[in-house]
C-alpha cells in the first residue's frame, strides 16, 4: 500500500492535533508542514513528536533539524520546493476573512496539482472559495471545503438525515466545546470572538493575548455564540437540501474546562412524503474533542478528494456535496 502524502498548513492547536492523529493512520503520511515562521518537509515522513518539540521549544516547525527552514513567507516557500504532496489540510485560521482564499490562489499560481481540504467556518469565506471554481478546474486542483466539525461532520450528518424527508424545514446545529486553556487554541478562540456582538474579524485578529485573557475573564471563560454567520447554511443550500435561512448555528465554548458544556448535536426537522413532521438528531459523544471532530473528518475528506483527483475530477465540492444528494 502506497500512503497518501499529506501536507499540513498551520501548526497551531489544530495543526498539531492533526499531526498527532496522522501518526495513527497507515494510509496517510505526513510529509510537509508549514506554520507562520517556517516549514519542514521530508519524503520519508515527519515525526509529529519532533515537530511539537520544535514548536514548544523554538516556536516554529522551521527549527526541525535538517528538514526545517525558517522563512518570512513559509507557504510560498514550501510551494516553491515542489514537494511531492498529494493533499494538504489547510488547518489555518481564516484571519483575515480572505486568508483561506488567498492561500488557495497561491496553490493555483504555483502550478501544484492535488487535493486541498479546509475546516473553514464563515459563509462569506466559502463564497470566496466557490468563486475560484473555474481556476481549480483549470489547475487540476480538487478542493473540498467545510470539512471540519461544523461545517463538516455535522453538515454531512444533516445531508444524510435529509434523505428521510421530501422537505427540510429546519437544521439546527448546536456545539459544545471544552478546552483546558485558551492558549492551546489562540487563533481558533480569536475566530470565535469575531462572532460575538461588537467584534469584527479584524478586531479579533488584532487583539493582544492580554486583551483576549481579559475578555475571557469577564465571561468566566465562556464564549456563547448565537445565530452565527456559518457556512453550513450555504453548503446545505448549495447541496439542494434547504434554503440557507432554515439553517441555524450556535454553541458554547468553555475555554477553562476540557469537558463539553453541552453535547454537540444537529437536529434536522422535515416533512415526510406521508405528511408527517419529524426530527432526526445526531449527537456527538461528549468524550470526543474538537480536535478529533475536526481533524478526523478533514482527513476522511482528504482521502475522498484523492480518489476524485485520481479519476480526473477537479473543481470545488463541500462536505455536504459528497453525500447522498437530495432529490426534489
Ligand atoms: C465555529 O464553528 O465557528 C466554532 C467551532 C465549533 C467546533 C465544533 C466542535 C464540536 C465538538 O467537537 O463537539 C470552534 C469552537 N471554533
């Protein structure tokens, strides 16, 4: 069996968890990593423990022995190396809100061909990626968007649940996330803050660590998020499941306790062909971490992407598209 060669862009909390998860996968081999200060690559595979050590001690994967390189523009520099990578997981915070689309454009410009998956959150960010569809097709890139927990696992669950109905009336996604300390997920927490009333993505991005800590002090460590601008809506609409107005996303993040404050779930209500109104629920186990629920689906979709790519299918799909389609 020849393993799929995987690259990771972003080596913060999520990227490091992704590296650790890959160590459990025989079919996937981590060969390239980039963070904001450097990159590392090796065709023989990278060791997640050594990468984490480089991060912990020096603050960048660029310090990883002979495989590491420090540079001011790690993504461009890594792409310029023409490293043999079948698919990248873009485990990057989308701050500013145009960042992921700009990274996708760097891949397009580099001439690299392969699979890209993201765990993006915002509707407007997905719209930017969808506008690159023709460029992905011309460039031989298979892009799958919204492959984390939400959008991702829960969106796909909604797409599956929809099959019992002739009309989908509502989709409600409610997440509960528990992390022991916010510093383990500095960027993710800033992205969450950007959803709070009175904060923009720019404001959240430019907050100092002290300002984030002060905000969390004032809320007892909790971030309560309601009616979020969340790409589950556009992805379910695009997959033909329901109008985006019927999709609602919110949840609670506890930044001081690894236990989930509530069980993450998606509830899809619909009307059956017999005229009955009913609700399907999909509930995540409380012991599964955000890292497990984001990185697991991302790599599952990366494998799907590689299968599509090998058959010559290029363009952009989402976690909801690569499920049973909803027939009207
Ligand atoms: C968001 O989607 O914007 C917030 C993120 C939600 C992750 C859901 C994980 C669910 C689970 O593991 O139970 C995150 C809080 N940034």
